[in-house]
């Protein structure tokens, strides 16, 4: 802490306060960057999808498929043409279409 304080030109108590702010999530990015530079490091922020990006994309394709299917079933019910329509709609194939030929519209 003493050495880091010297590199940052702050007191040891100020370093303790920085560490507390970092632990509490209240430290600024600018201050973290200054600390990283004082330690001879580079500060990097990344967004890591949780779950994976592939799982997020597949989930979105399933949501789009179900929404589209629900609209179609609703319309056919209004027209009294819904007998057996739900069973004929293959969700797996529809999801694959969203992931391949319709991927550019997946997040619309």
C-alpha cells in the first residue's frame, strides 16, 4: 500500500480508501485507470455474456419462433381454421430458419 501510494502520490490511507471503494463498487473508471497505470498495467473492461453468446442467440430465435407461431395460431383461430395447426408447426425447424436465413432480423 505504501508503494502504491507513492506511485499515485497519495497517502497509505488514501490507498486503503481506494481499495474499499473498489470492493464496494463505488470507484470511478478514471481512478481505476490511474491505479492501473501506477502499477504498470492497462485497465480493460469487457462484457462477457452469461450464458454464452450462442445460448443467447438461440434463446432469441426461440422467442421469435414462439411469438410468430402464437400470432399465426391466433389468426387461424379467429378464422376457425386452427384445427391441428399447432401440431404441424415444427418449432425446431423454425428456430433453425431464424438462426440461418433470418438471422439479420433476429433482434428486430
